[in-house]
């Protein structure tokens, strides 16, 4: 059985005995129904891991004995996916799958053709939903380094990311270069831009080209915006030796 993962603050992982309460403790005790003697991994989401054994179970908390600690290094090269805002709950679906695939940074992008718009309070709420999704997907997939979900980016900010990348890619169905034929760098950031349902405008493509990005195609079929990012991340993870 896979050892469950729960989140805790870094300073708490330094203790030899840890009381896991709050939302994480309730989930462990009442949903997972963990019992004394079972194994649990705690992480701060930044790479520090404490391997623990349950010593006592309360109504909505666990007491854990730490057996070992270690750090998980950050993967190289770093994978950054700029995700054009999809409609409905497809944004959370994209975040969930990209988290499971190991994407390091997820950037919500307010593209010109995005149907969904995060304005005012919706921007903070939208980013919070994506971060919560990444948090839960990271625990489920046993990630000890959770992806960073940034605030919503505008097109000039995306261009700046591409300009500073070791490799910048814009996924486009009419591109002549296949993503599978690219040679990823050993270090630095790989930044992949995924457009919204309506696609990327010519002006956006031109701006991203000027920033040093290369348009690339995934394959002979057109993927939905919610699946293109995870497919690109998987392909690049293999090509870069991360998998």
C-alpha cells in the first residue's frame, strides 16, 4: 500500500514527535482512518521529508514518531507551463494533471482569446483554487516539492518569462517544428505556453517569437487546452531525462 503524504510546516518537521492536527490531521484520522503502527510521510512541500510512524490516534489528530528525514532536490531543468485560462473547471483539471506529471511552475495566463477572465476578487479566488488543486494533487501523487502556482500573468509578463528561459516553446497546431524533436537544455527553465480554447492570436505569437520562443506542434491531432500542458510536460520530461 502506498504510504500517504501530508503537509506540515518546515519548523515542525524538526521535532522527533509531531502532533498532526487541523485539516491534515482530520483527513488522516477520519478519512484515511490511519492506525497506530502505520507509516506516514510528512513534507513541507519544499523538498523536506520526515518519514514517520503513527504512535497514537485521536478524534481528529495523529501523534507521529519521526524515523528519518531527508531532502528531495529540485529537478533540472525546471518545467514551467503557462496555461491560458480555460473555461469552467478545466483549469483545475489542467493543474491537477500537470502537478501529477511533475511541472514545477504553473502560470495562469489571461490570453486575448480566453473566455474566462479573472478580474478583481476573481483573480485571487481563481489563483487560490488552482493552488488548492495543486496541493491536493501533489499529496496524492507523492510529490515532496509542490508546484508553484503564480498569480495571473498578462501577455507582457509571459514574454518576459520566455525571454529569460533556457528554452521557450509556444504550442501551436500550425507550427512546423515538432516538440518531440527538440533537445531540452540540461539546466535552466523550459517555459511552455499553452493557449486557451480560442487559440493564440497572431500578435501573441509574434511577440513570443520576438522574446526568443519557438512555436512547436505536439502531434497530428489538436488537444484541448486542459490536456496539452500535461502531454507537453510528459514529453519534455522524457527528453530531458527527468523521467
